[in-house]
C-alpha cells in the first residue's frame, strides 16, 4: 500500500469512532463487564493515540524511502 493511503486510513479511524457513536449508544451487550458505550469510549482512548503515533512514525524525517 502507498504510505499516503495508510496515513489517510490512520487519520480517518478516530473520526469513524465518533461517527459510529450513535449506533453503540446502548447498555447491552456487555463486553468485559462494561456496557457497550463504555467499552467503545475505552477503545477510542486506546486507539486514537496509536493512530496518532502511527502517523507520526510514518512522517518522521529520515525514514522516508522515496
């Protein structure tokens, strides 16, 4: 895959988490003992910094092979 496309995907993932929020706004099912909405919030807190770090690592100077 192209590096720019991967960066685009990593940038879109946090926005998708917000866009899908109305569809997970429910108590059932329970995941690891948490209601779905709480698990979704926890997952977004973990995934968003990972996406940010991934974009940073791909754009870091000196690592470009182009």
